[in-house]
């Protein structure tokens, strides 16, 4: 019933902004789990990608891999990194620790998410700040790499976000993004990326990789939902989390929704 009532508003930018902020404020405030650091759907690497070897196997290995293999597309060492939409901060922590950038700033619209991330992740070159993707509170040409993981579909204006990415990037800086869209909306996203003033270096359909990741992690994800989420909300949250059998998973399987990875550069 609620979904039906809210559906007509989903095309409005103000509603998309409000919906994203309220959702992630509530999740960070009411489920501050120490072992839940990621919110993306996960990634199973291609055979030609270097295997990730870690000292400890993380509970959310596949969502961590989404970050790891996206970041592998350019050099992060000794670079100034901005992640827009950093959520609970697990991806930022991994990249800041593994790839050794000079600084890594995770930015999120939800202040409870920022507070939680700062509490969970104590890494010397890492900090989390509050800010809007459509009005990034950083100086022009101050960032070497902008990272955006499964986030921009929720923004009021993707065009404004991309304009801000170009503004804060240094000449020669890279923009790394992964996100999903319904098949009917993919032309719009492709057009937005083509006209944002950045040059596309790589565009890859990673839908099969995401499907495999969801399947591989399904048992652990369902166990975590049963442990952390109140019973009356578990069905709704399972849909949100994209478990096997959810609408999101089925959409990927029947190709009514796609998941892509992009690598772009700001020309010198």
C-alpha cells in the first residue's frame, strides 16, 4: 500500500533526495552493527582479474570486492581520493588501507552514516564528512580520484552530480563508478555520462558478476538479516538487500535491469 502511494513521487528530484536521506539515516541510526560495513550488492571477479588475497576473510567479501576491483582500474597510491556516497564506510576503509592513498575522504548525505563510519573505521589517512553529491563541499581541482559505488541512482540530479565530479577533479583525474539502472533508463544514464565533460575510458556490463555475488553470499546475507533486523521488517529488508528471489535479483536475471562499471578521466 505504501509503495503504491509513493510511486508517483519517485520521478521528482526532491523526493529522491528525501527518500535516500531518510532511508540511510534510519539504517545507520537503528542498525549500527559492528560487522555490517557494506551496502552494495557485491561483485564476483572476472577470470582475468587478479585474485584478492587478504589476511582475514571479511564477512562481506563480495561487497568488498566491488570496491576493490573498481579501484584497481587506476592508481590510488599517494593520491587524494573522494568517495561520494560512502555509506557505512567499509569500502573506504578497505581502499584506504589496501591501496595506500595519501588521503581518502568518504562523503555521505546522511549524518548518522557519517558518524557511524567515523566510529567504526580508524585509519590514519581516512575521514568521513557530510555533504551532498550535488554540491560537493570541496575546492575546484582538488581531487585525484572520485569513487561512486551504487549510489547515484538515488540522486535528485545525476547531471548536477557529474558536474560536481568534473569540478573537483584535477586535470588528468579519474572518476570510477558502478551503478544499476532499469533497461529502459540505461540510455538516459549513457547520455548523461557522454555529455558530462569527462572522457570514457572503459564501460563494462558487470550484471553477471553481481548475480554471481548475490548467489554466493545469499546464505550469509539471510542469516545477517535474521540476526539484525526485527522480524516484522525482515521481508521488506530482504527485498532492499537483494537476496535471491527478490525483485532486484530477478530483474538482473531477466535483463530488465543492468549493472555497469565505468572508468572516466578529466582531460588535462
